[in-house]
């Protein structure tokens, strides 16, 4: 059975982000701005709750109904929400426009696309290569590549939020978060680290994550999907801050020890190539200004 994961709320993502940004509030005790509250309306829409009424949203977010009506009106005017049925709303077509924009122009996706295709060809038809990045306190797949139509699916679907504590694609990002951010995250969710077998105390967690950083890769088995194995390496910037994870996943029986070793070499080569391409893209865009 596939695992079910709780998701961070929009406000929890704000706290997670600010934990490592003293200039933006440091310890996460900031008052939430009007803009934050407006954007939190969009966070309500998910697979379990695809449509909302204004009154329901106001109750869920603790807003006055009049305030919720103003927010819904603003978001609808921008096409981020659209009316549906009897006084209900769904996500609007502007979201699709933004998705197209990302697919065509996002620097990370553009830089990684060719290398993901090459990684998928290392085991054609038997693996999926994918790229993940941090989003608040969770991880999201932003691009995938495969050869043909694999007979299996991976939990890291494009656009699906995943926890930081399960799967190689998440754990390699977790291990490379700044120490301050890791300490704050452990303070809020110590049981999540223990469940992920990362340690029952902060000292154990810190030691385990250091081991992951030193190894430079993570292999996980059946942590997200039964019978599946994932191999992941970090993509870091010149100051060693994690940008994303580059990953390959496939059935356990396909990803044996020899195959994993070969994939790790391929993944490391891919991250070096992606880093170079990102630098070129940044230089070319700067030159056009």
C-alpha cells in the first residue's frame, strides 16, 4: 500500500523557511502578513479538497467571511480561482499558464532535462529519472524522464508534495539543509526523524546526516513505494547549499548492488553537468539584461 503523508500548511512552510533566515523573522514567530493569508487560500486546494466555498475556506483559515470574500474575489479576478457549481470555487486557468511557463523557462528544469534523459537511458524502460527540490518543509518532483512507458509508477510524481523523511530523494536534501534549519526542524518533529531511522536524539540525527553528506548519496528501499528502490545525489551550489536532488528509481530487482554503483556514478556526472549548465544559463540571462 502506498504511504499517505500529511502535508505542511502554507503557514508551516513560512515558519520552516524563516527558521533559517534571521532577516526574515528567524524563529518563525512572525505575525502572518495579509499577503500570506491571501496566498494561504490556494493552499487549501488539494486532491482531497478540490473545491471550496468561501464560507468553508473562512472557517478553515480562521478568517472573517467578509475577508475571505475579498480574497476569493481577488484570486478569481487573476484567474487563480474559478467559480464552479453552486457558489464553489476550483483552481483557475492561470495556474496552468504558470505551469507552462515553468516547464519552458525554469532554469533548473532547463539545465537538468538533457541529463535526466541520459540517466533514464542507463537502464532503458526499467527506471525513472527525476529531479526534486525543496518547497517549504517538503520536497516536490519538478521533472521526470523515462524511456518508453515503464510498467511501474514512482511516488515522486511531478507536482506531488512529499515528506522530508521518506525516500532517498528527500533524505539527501534533508541531510544538506543548514544546521540551524535542521535543528529547528528536529525541535518540531523529533518523532519523524526517529521513524525515518535517522536517530532517537539530536546527536544521533546529526551524526547520521553527517554520514549521508560524507557518502554523497542515499539509497532507499520501499520507503515510499513497495518493491521499489531509489538512488539520489544532491545538487549543490558553489557555496555548498542544496539546490535539488537528482534521482533514479526502479524495481528492487533491477537496482541491484552493481546497478546502484553504476547509477551513483551516472548521477554524480549528471549533477556536475547540471551545475555547469545552470551557471551558463545564469550568465546568458544576465548578459541579456
